[in-house]
């Protein structure tokens, strides 16, 4: 079988953990910009339901099952994108779990921390590795790691250890990938959407659209845009 090659056309973007909250809104905003969006979720049924809702206005939103914790699922998703599109232009690593406000580092359940790491750190890591050949085919790839200001060492205190440590690890991964992939013209940045009123963030946060727009900014960077940075609303955050 002839392997697909990248051809001119709409930007192909994939978002993990995208059936609700920030991920779903990122899909909506990217589709509104003309991207062909691959909306992924652990459950194909949930991905299909969200994609059907977003696609009612004619936007190109395609559902796909992708569980970032499962290497076989990630590999299968990358194979599917390769067969459908031949490349990937934007990868948004949005899937995350365990905002563990009930824990302190000194007494934390390390099983909870390890479970969070599977989604928040190893998940994006294995997803990047699986999709990297397709991002290289793009010629102008973008990797956006959805992080949190809680991961900033500059202002870090106690609390939420599983979430904070795994997001700090994601920031470190962002810096390493940005340096290693610079020659491939792939921009890699971490983005904090801010405190957003989602199922994880809870009530009182800013509108989901605003947090998602912060992520979309990094997905839409020009070829001479920054890489290896940590941003919220397009402005740098301290590491």
C-alpha cells in the first residue's frame, strides 16, 4: 500500500480528552478557523456524540477513540490519522485527571500520583512519540501541552501534589521536546488556560471559551513563533 504524503489542504488538528470542557471548546474554535479537527476521547461513543454536536454547523470534526494511558490505543489512533490524512499539523495534549485538593505531599497516596502521571505526563509523552512521524510530515507542526500555573516552580506551594508534580513534569517535557524538534520545524509550547469553570476546575472560574482561546493561540502560531515556552493568553508565565 502506498503511504500517504502530506498535501496542501486544511490544517489537521488532533485534541486529546476532547469530549467535554476545554478540549471540546478547543475543537470548536479550531474548526471555526477552518481546521479539520480530530476529536478524541477514551470512549468512541463520547467522541462521536461531541463531534456530531460540533459538526452541525458544517465544521469538519472527526471522532476518534484515543486513550492516552493505553499504548495500543495511541498507536491505533496514529495509524488511523495516517491513513485518513497522511499527516498531522497540530497536536493538543489536553487530557488530564486528578486535581487532588484533598492531598498534601507529605502524606500523599503515591498510587494516586502514579495514576495521575499515566494520564498527565506519560500520556502526552507517548502520544507525541506515536504522532511524531505525522507531525514531521506536516513541515510546520505544533505541539500544545495544556498545563497549569500550579506547575510553575516560581510560585509553587503545598497541596494538589499529584496534579502539580505531573504538570511540572509536562512542562519539563515541553522544554526538552522543543529543543529536540526545533530542526523539524515543530513548535512545542505549554499553555495554562487559567482557572476555568469545567468539571475539573469547578464553579467560579472564567468561561471555557477564554481558557480554550489561550490554547488555540499556541496552535495557531506562525512558523517563526516561539517554542519551548510557557504561556497564558499569549503572555509568558514563569517556569
